């Protein structure tokens, strides 16, 4: 038998097999369950292909499509290395859009970890790649990442002009476009953090309407998390419970660790409002563990802060101070100024609950001085209201003891 002179060499067979595997995974991207169940094999495939020139371009294309599906998966943090390798070799990419997308993915990793400066820098680099092009979709994603960095940036440098530009760009996309819905969702979250619930709910309705039309379950679930937050802030607890039921049903079927964390976090707040303290502590502790696994550090800090206040209210001051110290370390590492003032106010509360009224007054004075330096008036007013409320309670405690400060 004579060998076929035109048959594939072993290297050829590897080449075609890797391309076949990449195509197979790309075809399965719309099926999150399939992707999540095979995450280890897919990770190994892309880790190999990202380092080999013949496969680099199709591997980066697949990476771009995969990462939104993998977000919230237990192994999501390790994909950051694959993205970094893609950035190192991004000069080999022929399209500015794909270069920008890789930087956006890196920015999302940084945002997840709470490094808002690196996330903002990544958004700026991505935008510089596409600003002169007609790629409206990627330009808009740069604006979305920029908006998402704001909760850690104290809202110091966002102008209304930025939001206006983003909304004008969105109008150039088809009416039912996922990036258009994602912008409205980002604005809903942005205004929720600024406690402008009227604007938040308005954008939330727009986002939810588009996600429903497109049949996008992930978008609807993400909106449900914001909706539960807003309803709780407005003390509409019946709506919170209704949204929690929706989230619980989804988490039980195919929810990610990240979504499970948000569900537990929201449920804990509701449990505390109904005086179910043990359940609240249990849910916040479980939520913290899940956020820690996917390295969502801002939410880890939020869980520690909530646990500190809950333990403090029930005279478990040692546990409360331990959790507050953990939250403070995270916010200090992330450079989140107004969050650190929140921590000082919480420390004031713990000292007051311990009977150390002089210490509480000193801490509150420091928090007040720091709050005056916050540029954003919305955040400053929220902090000032919390400080004034704590000052009244310290005054009441002094009166109860028959002293005056």
C-alpha cells in the first residue's frame, strides 16, 4: 500500500483538529450550560491555541464570545491570564475591534476585582482603538465599562455630557440590540448607586423591555437584581419578595456563583428587615464566600460591612469589629474614598453600642471632615445624613446617662 503524498501530516491533523474544536465551541456559545460543564477542557484548548500563531486569531474570536457566558463561573478568575496573553500578542490581530474587545474584557476582570483605575484605563485604551471607526457597538461598550467603574471612583469625573454621548450612540443601533439594552441596564445600576431611584427605575424598565423582546434570560436576571435593590431601598418589600422568587428559581436551575451571591445578599437584607437575624447572618456569610470565590472584592466588602452592623446591633462587638476591619482593608486597597467614610460611620456606631461615647464622637468628627471633601454632592449628602443621624443617637445616649458632651 502506497502512502498518499497529499495526505495530512501529523501537524496538519493537529491544525485541523484544533480548528474543528474551536468551531464546535463557538457553535455552543448560545448554550451556557454546555459551556459551563466543559469549562476545564475549553480553558485548556484556548490556553494552548492562544500561544500558537496558526490558531491565535480564531482563538481570540472565541475568547471574545466566551467570556460574557463564563462571567460568574467558579473558574472565571483564571481566564484573566488567557486575556493577558491575548493582549501581549494583540499586535498580531488585524482588526481594531478585536483589539478593543480584548482590552474591554481585561477591564471587566479589573472591575470585578474592584481595581477601578485599571478598568478605566482599559476602557480608555479600547476606546482609542475604535473612536475613529464606525464600530458603534464597541464604542458603546467602552462607555458602559466607564459607567460601571463609577461606584468605586466616588463619581468624581462623570459629566452628563458623557451619558448624553452614550445615549446618542445607542440610537444608532437597531432598536432591539443587546448593547443598547446593556447601556440602559448600566445606567439603571449607576443611578441606583447614586440613590436617584426615579432615573434608575426608568432606565431599568427600558432595559428589561428590550431583554424581554430579545428573549435574553441573562439580561432579565441581571435587571431583577437591580430591581430588588431599588425596591428594598423604597421599602416595597412585597416586590422584593416577588423578585427574590424569580432569582431563586433561576439559581436553582442554572445560576452562576456570582448570581447566587447576589441572591443571598439581597435575601439577607430582607431577612434582617423582618428581624430574622440568624438567617441574615447565614445568608451574608454564604454570599461572602461565593463573592470571594469569583474575586468580586467590592461585594465581599459589602458583605463584611453588613455582617459588622448586624453583629454590632446584637452586642457581638468583637465579631462586628473583625468584619469591619476586613471591609476597611478591601476598600483601602481599592482606593474607594467614600466607602472608607462609611466604615468610619460604622465604627462610630460600634463604639456607641459599646458605650464608648467619647470615642464615637471622635470617629464621627473624622468622618464628617472627610465627607466635606467628597466632590459628588449626592454622595456627600448621603454621608452627611448618616453622620447627622449617628450624631443624634450619640446625643441621646449622653442624655440617657445624664451627661452632656
